[in-house]
């Protein structure tokens, strides 16, 4: 006598377990179709598969004001990029004794539907040049960094008031 398979063993007086004939079976998808769906999903989630590109920084402030910088990111103007975290890594001022803003004290803001980030220092900056290192990470956690050597324009000169002539 041969041993019964594990699923078909039954005790005397018990009813053997059967799989109903009407149970729906899940159709199997070909491996190529699954690979194509995965490739399309990767293309539909920008920033998830590649590092985020950082553009050129634009200085929006002048000496004597809080430093404000705009940095675009992403490859195309209309591209939706899912960036999760921007941070200022370091700020250096050239020359001995020059006072640079604290990198931990920058306000970082990002408009909802634009691929640009704004960095703003906590206090006014008197320097004419700074080197700022910025990092950004995407949904996958992969980070990108960039160093910017920026030139801060001098304060605007306002014309001096003309001295009043004495009244006669």
C-alpha cells in the first residue's frame, strides 16, 4: 500500500476536504507585462529613480538685508519633482574674520506648484561674497548636493536730499 499524499489523508468516518470546482482561479500575467507595468510606474514617479537636479542660484537680496536665494530644481520647467527635504549644509565667507550666516538658521520655503526653493537667512548679511552648500533628497532618500559661490549686490544708493536754501 502506498502512503497517501498529505492533503488527501482522511480519518475513517471523516469527509475528505475538496476544492470546489466553481472556485475562480486568478489568471497569471506574463512576466513581460509585469515588467512593462513596473517600468511605466517608475517613469510616472519623477524623482523616485534618479537624483534631483539643482539649477543656478539667484540672489534676491542686497547687502544689509536678510540673504534671500532662489534655487530651481528639476530638468524641465513643467516637470513635477517630488523633493522631500532641502537643507543648507554650510555657509562660508571668504577672508579672515568674515561673519557668515548660521546654516541651521535659514528659513526654507517651496511654493506648492513650482520647482523652486527659497532660502532666507535669519539676520542681515554684510558680506559681498558667500559660498553656500545645499542638499536635497527625493522620495527614495537619494540625496543631491550643490555648492554655490554667490555675489551679493551692494545696497542701493539713494540720492541725498538737496540741502534747503535758507528762507528769506
